[in-house]
C-alpha cells in the first residue's frame, strides 16, 4: 500500500506515518517543517519504505509522486500561536493545500482522509457539538485564518466528492495532545507541562472557566486508520441519511470535558515538586467558551471510542517532556 502523509514531521503526522510503516505501508511524507521537526521522524527516517519530501503542500505537483492509494492530509499549523503568526500562509494551506491533495486523490483514484477540526464549530452555541451543527465562526477574527481555512477545506472536499466522485473523508479533530508535541508548541497541554516542569508560572488565559475535551493521540490515530480503511460503499451508505451529514465527516475526540483551570490543577497534582503558581492572563479574541464532541457517529461507523483517560495521557506526556 502506497500512502501519502502530509504534515508527516508534525506531532500527529509523525505518529501516523510510523503506524503505517509498522503495518508495512510505503509512506511518502511531505512537510515544510514550519512547526514539524526532523527529530519527530528520526525513529523511522531510515526505513526503506519511508521517503521524506521537504516541501510546502501548496507547491505539490501530482508529477512529484508515483501513484498512491491513500492520501492523509494533515499539513497545517494547528497551534493558535503558530497559525496566528502566519495567517495568510495558514489560510492558503487550507485552500490550496487541500485542493492539491484532492487533485492527487482524483488522479490516482485514491482514498483521502483530511484532518479537519472542531474549530469549524467556532465558539459553539450548541453543546455538545454534533456533526450536523453548522458552527458560529467569525470570518475576520484572529482565529479565522485557521477556522475558515478548515471550513473551505471541507467545502472543497464536498465539491470533489459530488462533482468528481473522489473517495474523501474528513475527521473533525477535538484537542489532541501527547508525545512529540513541540515543547514550544504553544497549546495548553504542552504549555502547562513545560511551565510546571520548569517551575514557571502556569498561564491561564481568561478565568479558566472555558472548557476543552482532551484526546490522547493514539486514540485519534486509531480512528484515522479505521476510517480510511472502510470501503467507499460502506462509507457512502452510512452518510446522507436524514439524521447524518451528506458527506463523510466524523467528530473524533474524547468527550471528557474539563475547564482549563481543572487542567492546570491536574498538571500540578502530577508534578508535586513543582513550585509553579497559577497566574491569569488576558483571554485572546474569539477563544471558544465550551467544546465537547458528540462521537455517536464515529462509535457506530468505526466501532471506536477513546480508551486513554486524561489522567493516563497526561502522565505519559509528562514523562515524554521530562525525557527530551
Ligand atoms: P503540528 O503543528 O505538530 O503538525 C502540522 C504539520 O504540518 C507540521 O509538521 C508542519 O510543519 C506541517 N505544515 C504546516 N503547514 C504546511 C504546509 N503548508 N506544507 C507542508 N507542511 C505544512 O500539529 P498537529 O497537532 O500534528 O496537527 C496535524 C493536523 O491535525 C493539522 O491539520 C491540524 O489542523 C489538525 N488538527 C489537530 C488538532 C490537535 O488538537 N492536535 C485538532 C484539530 C485539528
Ligand atoms: N490556554 C491557556 N493557557 C495557555 C495556552 C492556552 O489558558 O498557556 C487556553 C486557551 O486560551 C484556550 C484553551 O487553553 O481557551 C485551549 O487552548 P489551545 O491553544 O490548546 O487550543 P484551542 O482549543 O484554543 O485551539
């Protein structure tokens, strides 16, 4: 099986590429190393079944590749700090990068799985979020480059499914954390752990009452692979019913919901020798107040649900950050 993984040097992409290589796939990994690192792929870089291409997904040409059977599109900065540092690049990655991946899938008659996000729900007015919810997104705020990039990506995928019969699927990923996150990634789990390990202030933005649902990466990778491997006919028959989205899209996340203050306290409980203190900083614009996935559709279609609790996942992630 020949597989293209974009964003392969990132946190999730490197875990996915490694899993596919362990199953005997030939993997072409593409990454421009904006937030990804060569360190993330170092454990399998010399595997003869792995080829790494340092390139921007917006410059991909189908001619750069031999025919592939599966395309996983993960290339896109995911941390607010990094996507907000380069908003135009982020928006274009959402538009052009997704389109070029779709062109490759179309040319090769390959399956495609796209990493969409819970951010397409914006600051949600419906709780928990089901796939049928259309979201509440600001088109011109500081998060818009990411949110709208992911939303147009979903639209493009729906277009290619309807107009060109491309076998594409999307997962709306809710906050996922774990080993290989960059210590300076800027997202909340890695920030709190790094701050606690270094006896620095734990920076809660706002009053810490906003909620997120945290998924350990291994649960997500399992959902990715299960979704991709389903035959097209089964996927097409599942979606399009009156109570379901018209095209294949699944929430993938852990429904356990925590306030950010609870996360800070949990992190400190796990590092009792830390002298860090919780401090409060201004809440950035458009920061969603509540987020929790409804995963009934993924449970039914994939026979899947998350198995790693926040306690277990946090402990593993802490051990990782201690080791690097
Ligand atoms: P990450 O930043 O570690 O990985 C993203 C990777 O994509 C990096 O290696 C980066 O260098 C690469 N990249 C970015 N733009 C690129 C471009 N234009 N061309 C080539 N490579 C590019 O973040 P992650 O958490 O591993 O996210 C992976 C994917 O999952 C992203 O698409 C992200 O939007 C999506 N996602 C992640 C989460 C999460 O909580 N981790 C939640 C929702 C969606
Ligand atoms: N956050 C925080 N302190 C930090 C980093 C993030 O309080 O050092 C908050 C952030 O404002 C948001 C939540 O934690 O409410 C999750 O932030 P993250 O950047 O991880 O992901 P998001 O879900 O906002 O994209």
